[in-house]
C-alpha cells in the first residue's frame, strides 16, 4: 500500500514524507474521522509526528484533492480518502456515525437546481440524517426494557 500512497503523492506533485504517508494510511483504514482521531492514529505508529504536522498535512492533502473534508451541520470536520465522485453521506443523529452513499440518480452533480441563477453547477452536497441500525436497535431494546423512557 505504501507504494500506492507514494505514487498518489507524486501524481499530485507533492513530496513523499512520513507524515503524509501516515495520514493517508490512517484515512485509508478509517474513513470519516476527525482531526483528533487522525492524530491518534498517526501517533500509534509515528509518535514523533507533531499535532501541527498532522493539521498541515490534512490541509495540503485536501488542497491537492487527495482527501475530502466534510463537515455535517453541528459536527466537527471529518476527512476521507474517497474523492472525485460527488458521493454523499448518511449521518446518525444519535451516535454521529457517518457512511458514504452514492448519488441518488444520474451523474454529478446528482441534483439539478430548480433555478441555477446562472451558476455553472458542478457539485451538489447532500447529507441524509437519521438513526443508524445500531442506535435504532439499542433504542428499541431500551424502550422495551424501560417503558417510562417513552414518555
């Protein structure tokens, strides 16, 4: 995997550095994580990489298009490696879990604005909100155990 990551950095005209490789590897294995989680994941294998280096790497990788930064309303910014396909996200209102969802129909930008006001639309960002299966099961279980919770 390291050679693939190195090739991606070089293709984006970026120098190959240990912090950049570590951040890309962390995001490969853990999509939709916040900055603190990326720092923890990087520090697990590379304890000398500073917090500031991780912040800088995330910015550089995002600017280069190798990483996508998402920030659902009311949530901290998250990062993922899936880029360039204009996919959307499902967010659990209870636990905050985020998962990818492909475009509803057609090609990017997936949605056609009712009035584009002269804009050339090339992307649509959609966030679906709901309750994930794990939280729904937990809620149903705790409600049946404690009926007073439903009042």
